[in-house]
C-alpha cells in the first residue's frame, strides 16, 4: 500500500488503518500446542458445558453481560457447535460460585476469550457425544451427524443427547485441536437473533448488580458534611437497621 | 409512623422517613427493579415513574409528597404477563444497549402516548428530552416509540385499548 505522510493524511482528512493479517488467527486456527481463548485458564470441558440427565444444556461464562449482547452471542456459539437451537441453551454468566474465572469483562475480549473457549468446548462435547452414539450403534463415529440435539445415523437411527448423558463424562481436559464446523455450514452464528436480555430490561426484571437482594442486606449512604472541617454532632438511629461507618 | 402509598394498583404501608425519595422506597422496600438510580438529582430520567399518569423523577419525590396519587412503575405496564405495545416495540426495535435508561424511557414515552397516541417526530423528541441515554441508543428508542405510535394508527384505536 502507498505510504502516506502525516501531513497528507491531515490534508485529505482520511483515517487510514493498516491491518497485518497473520496466517493463523488464534481464534480461527488452533495452535496445536496451546488451548484456545479462556480454555487456557479453565481447561476442563465441564467448566464450560454441562448436560443434565434430562438433556438440558447449561453453558458457563466468566464474562458479564454489560449491554454488549454477549449472552446472546455466546448462546449462538454454543448452539452452533452443539447442533441445537439457541432456546435449548441455558447460559450462566459470571457467577463466582459456578463459572470459570475469566477476569475482567473489558477490551472487547469476551468473544475472543470466552467465545473461543465455548466454541471449542462445544465442538469437543459434540464429538464426545458422537463417539458415545457410535459405540451404542456400533458404527464409525464419522458416519454420524449431530442434528437438533440428537445423533443420527445414515440408516435413520437416532439417539437424543439425553439418552447419551449417562455415559457422558465432561470432566476431561480440552484437547488443543477441535473438530469445528465449517463456517459455511453455520445456521445459528451469523443469523440475527433478538437479544435475550432485552425483555427483562423493558419489564423490570433483575438485570443489574443493583437488583441483587441478599438476606439482611442493608443500604449504605455516604453523608457528607456541609462545610470543610464540620464534625458530626449527633446521628439519629432510625427504626430500621443502619450502619454508621 | 407508617405512610401509605399506592404502587401498581396495590397499597403499601411504608415505615420510613417521610423525606425518603420515592425511588428508594420502590427499590429497597418494595423490591421493584424497574426504576433506576442514575443521578439522584433529576438530571437523567433513569428513575422515571408515573404519578397519577404523569411522568415524574422518583429520585426527587419525597415519600410524604406522594399522598393519594397512584404510582405506576414499568412493572405495572404488563397485563396478565403480556407486555404492552410500547414495551414490545422496544423489543422489536432492539432498543437497548446496557438498558439502564430504558425503563425510564419507556415510562416517559408511555405517558406521552396515553395523552397523544400519534405524536410526530418533533413531539416525541421534545417530550423525551429529560431522559438521557449514556450508551447512545437514542435512534432506536425514537424508532420504538414511533413504532408503538404507528401501530395504534394502523389499528385505529387509542393506546390504552391496544393493551
Ligand atoms: S436518578 Fe432520577 S433523574 Fe437521575
Ligand atoms: S441503553 Fe445504556 S444508558 Fe441507555
């Protein structure tokens, strides 16, 4: 590309941004020696995905929904690689008792860190399910397809994920390479989906940290003096619990 | 001494300092999430509720000043679990980024549509002026309000009858 001087850029008023395309983008091509995204920090598949006896799929992320729409986007990623519809995914976000620790939600990193981890964990979970179905059906795993929450064989046999979970162990470390879908075949990722957090936000649902109410929680308020150097003379203790710091 | 207020059709006896802002009562005593604390100073509109159908900053309104007037929060708009036309229009237009301003936006716009079911663009803009959106969702918010207003034109009935 032509190199513009700073003066020329200012003159033309144009903003020129140069990208250097690497041959292997970390989120797109697997580095064989390394786990992708936040799988580096939490490498067990069941840190990210669990399927209960009834076949309910729960996906976990350590990133928070801040209005950037990641709940919806992460559900799409998981649904795509698990071959289910988005409504079949329950997503738990940044709950310190349940989800992987992914540090801050900032820097536009949620999709590259959490999204990549979930993409790979979901692809590997699907492959494990295909393997289980293969041994049940006594056919090679690569002859099977995952479709809408079930594994189908070419001869028309079908096993739902729920029927496979009793043999499913997701407490295994992720592999460095996943058998991911070809993006040309995507049916969920890349198609518009309404944000899952908006209905709650237009109806008074709990959506923010301020909406958490814990047992015996009290509300504190900093009361500042009206003048520099003023000292508190008395404080009236209200009938409700009150803490003075 | 307990003070009685009516919120979303239900009467509550509240034991609190009469000077307590209505917003604190709604959130902390009645556990309603809709009205939000943004500035606490009447400058952002995140706390907007209806008091006798008129939009009010609940952060500025002392509990004792509510009197017999009916308070409605966004929790009171749905009927039988079904969102009203304006709430649905906000979903249809995906009119929220973080969403923190949205309950206040919906309440202010709802107050307009109740007295003027088919406002024009200028009327909407002038009416919505007290409410701020930090994320910059304004254009979608305007589209959502217009959508709800246009829907009432199509059906040819007043806003409330559409619920
Ligand atoms: S919180 Fe009431 S106007 Fe900002
Ligand atoms: S959507 Fe974030 S403040 Fe309006």
